[in-house]
């Protein structure tokens, strides 16, 4: 029971650290995921719950727009 509590607190700490790094622009989602051991999906979900907007670099935006052009034909 104590081990489960410790594991849960450790996971929560890692998530909080990932959010702190992201908010302070210390890396990309992928880099922060690798540093903290928290999945990108988990970080994104937590950001969404906390109403913290995702940063989107120009390169990511351009790739997304290119993908949209291919899919929707514009």
C-alpha cells in the first residue's frame, strides 16, 4: 500500500515537472517527455485540463497546413 502511494506521488511529480518545463519553454513536448518519462499524450492531456495552450512552432504549423492541403485539397 505504501509502495502504491509512493508510485502515485512520483508519477504526479513527474507530470507536474513536465508541465513546469513546458510552460517555461524548456523544450518541446517530445524532449520534455524524454526528460521526465511522461508520455506526450499525458502531457497534452494535462495541459488541456489546466487550460494551458499548446505552443506550435512555425515548422509544426507548416507541416500541419501541408497535411490539411493534401487531405482537403486546398
